[in-house]
């Protein structure tokens, strides 16, 4: 595989792709975007006019006096660095800086996602002359200033988790619901009357079973089918699998629970738990219920202890990167030790959003 990349951009200029470049897409920024940069963002973070005027006046005077370094004298004389940084603390510049920081964070997330996707396909990531990335007039294969965190491909674990959930769903069904699901899975489809005859049930009983299975099955003018082909394929494979044939409920559940879990041993979230001395409890359905961190945390960012909001945000990030729904973790209670010797609790999502 060869990846050839070209970037096009510019406020008042245009770029054309090279003769050998493959153009996958063109991004055009709207006029409002350009105006926001030139009329708002640049002036907001530029040095104040009075500071620039003072700097220029001292520089010109130093130059007229024959000083060897007029710029350095002007820089020190007007206290340029301190005054400029002070101006950036004002509300207007801070708004622009915050927006630019958010844009940078999004860009970093996109790059991290892309590089991990390449990593999972065993595509080399380093600019080591492997021939994967070809430089041109606009792009050069160079190393990043900071490395990207690479994760194990969650797909196999998520597939196992899906099998686990489907299998336990089948086991939790009543006899009629289970028979209907198995029949539709193995036959590829059925009718209400056909299911009633095959299973020896009254049509009304079949209708009730289909209604209870509304998230999996759908009924269209008497024809019963799975809402998604993936459901049928996976359920059919499970029905025919050796695991499904295990008769002992205890043995079966012990086997099933080994197929998948929210936290794999090598997952980013498991590593986060170990790093922060955290413990996550699950309910009987395998959903997160409560998290405890045996570390002193503070709500104050200026404190010498780690900030609890930063810790909660990190938990959500690693939880998501492990292939889990962040909503499930946002709603659970987090308990931690406080600098005063006590404990404090709060919901993970609310803490992370502070």
C-alpha cells in the first residue's frame, strides 16, 4: 500500500496538485472562516498597538545612536515579553486561544485515530524509507514532534463481547422466545403461521414472543425476520456452536463470562486502573456500578495533589478507547480520598465536565 498525501491551503493563494498526485478530496474553507482568522483571531493575539509603538520608538532611537543591537535594547526597555503575555490574559485573546486549543485537541484526536487504524492493519508508521509514504512538493515523511499513543485493536474483543451478549440474551429468553429466535436464525426467516405450526403454539403466543423480541426481530405483514443481517448471522453461528450446547448452566455461564468483558487485560482502561490505583465494580448485568480511587485528589487545579476532574476525564477517555460506551461510565459514582483525610464522591461525568 502506498499513501501519497498533499495539503492545499492558503488565504490569498492557491495550490495545484502534482502530476502524479491522487486527489481524494478538496476542502474549501468558507469566506466566514477566512474573515474570522484575518479580522478577529490575528488581531486578538497580536501585540497591543501601544506596545508595538513603544518598541518601534526605542528601536529607532537605539539605531540612530549606533547601538549594535537595537532590537534587543527595545525588547528589554519596553519589557516586551511580560507586557505581551499580560495582554494575552485578557478575555478577548483568551477566547481565541481557547478556540485554537480546542481545534488542536480535535486535530490530535483525528491523527491518533488515523494512526491507530493504520497500526491495526500492520501498516508501518515510521518515516523509515519503507516506501509507504512518498514525499512530494507539499508533503514530507518526517517524524512527529510528539509520539501518538497506540492501542491494541479492540475489534476482536468487541466481537467476543457481542457474542457474549447475544448468547446471554438467548439464555435469558423464555422457551417460546428462544424457540422463535432459533428457528428464524437457522431458517433465515419465517411467518407467524409457519412458526405456530412448527412450534405447536397458538399464533397469539407467537405474536407476543415477537413483541418481546422487538429489539431483535421485526414483523412485516406476517413475515418474521431479524432487524439486522448481523443479528441473524451471529445468532445462527451461536446456535450451532459448541458453547451453546453446554447443558450445565453454571458451566455455561462460567464459559461465557470468559469470552468478553468491559475491561480486557491489555486495554487502555485496564492500564489506567492500574496506574491510578482505581477499582471498578460491576453489577449483575456486567455494567459499571461504582468506582473507587485510593489516591488523594483535589478539586482545586492549583493544589499540589492531582486534580479529580483531570482524573475523571482520563477515565472516560481510556474507557472509550477500550471500545466502551462513555455514557455507562459517566453516570456512576466515583469516590476518592481528600487532602483533609476524608473521602468525597460524585458522578464521573459531572466531575469531568468541571
